[in-house]
């Protein structure tokens, strides 16, 4: 099943994304829960899914900590996303690894307004870290019926150095978790080959975020140097049963021009279909 992540066109409205995904032939949608209330409204999401004929196969926990009427705590946001998945009868939630740093926004008013973000080490490991570290994800999955798939995260750069901003963020450490989301462009930021990492972790990989890397992350699958065609063929050989979610940046899909965006979406989908073909899977 080839699906479109709403993050690929996060500058569009959610209904516009559903419509474009349906028009270009995607099999389903991954919804990133975000600031737009529509991404958190189960009634409206069910309506869009039915109207466009596209199942919602995954929800992604919010990237941002401050959402109206939602908790700011990472663990509570995960619990809320899982509850939304239950209400929508969505089988899978994608979640990030626990952060090792906290973001501090600094505002200065010297010679004009200035604003920048400073990353500082967390002095204490929070509740989300301990929840993940202590293996309690399995309890959440058992009680909710929703799979929680932890996602490998990108390298960040500071003064030319690679910084790992997340706990457990290496293939060896992620092998401790039962269910994983493999993000190909994030592997590219570390200089890792997604085919090799898939082979190491494939017993645990239940969801794929597919995009390319050319020095910039989240490129279209057809643009970049990652061996995504080989990965897709390997997934097909293994009868991989999960969803492959195209998750690009809006600029990689030329989102400023909807006509060009349609062509980019169609090209990404054609690439995936050309190299990946499996029979019935568990989302259908």
C-alpha cells in the first residue's frame, strides 16, 4: 500500500491534501496531527476518508508541543494520539524517539527584534523517556489495540558537527523496540544505506517513511542518491505487509504550483509502484 503523508503538503489544507492524494491514485493517507484542528477532529477525518475513498492507515504524533486543548507533555500527547487512532479505527501511530535536548526560544530587542532557538541538554529524563525505555509501549499496544512504531530520527548539525538529538537513535539501539518506522531520508542524513539498515531491522519494521536525500532531506523518491528502488524491490521480495508513506517536503513537490505538484505526486507514486508490488496487506 502506497500512501501519502499529510506532512508532504503541510502548507495545504487537510481536505486539499486528501483530494490530491485521491486524484493522483494513492491508496491511503497518513495524518500528522498538528495545529490545524481538522487534523485532530475525528468526525471530519472520517468524512474526508469516506468522501475521498482513502483509508487513514496511520496517525503521526504532533511535532509541536503546544496544541490547543492538547497536553504539552510528550507522553500525554502520545496517549491522546493513540486515543484518536482508536476512535478512527486506525491501526498504527508513528511516534518520535525521546529528545535529549529541549528547545529554548530566545528573543532579543537589541537594535531590532531578534529571535532564535537554542538547544539545551535536558537536566532530567522525562516521563516519555522512561515510558519508552522501560518497555511500556507493549502495554499501551496491548490495551489499545494500536501499534506504536518508533521512528529513526535525523542528524542535526552544529558548527559542522553531527549532533544526535534523540535517545536510542541508532540501528543497534532501536533494535530493542518491537515496532519501528523506517525513515529513509533520516538515514541519509547519517550517511547510512536504507537497504542495509532495513536488513538489520526488518523483523521490526512495520511502517516506512519514503523520501530521498541529496544533501537536502525529504526529497521526492525520484530525486536523490539513496537506493530507494533497491529498497522497494527488497520490500516486495519480503512481502512486506505494511504501508509505504511518501513523506516529502512541500518544496520537493513544487507545492507552490498545484499543477506541478500533481505531476510530482504522480511521479513519486509511479516510482513506488514500479519497484514495489505485493499482494493483500493488513491495512486493507
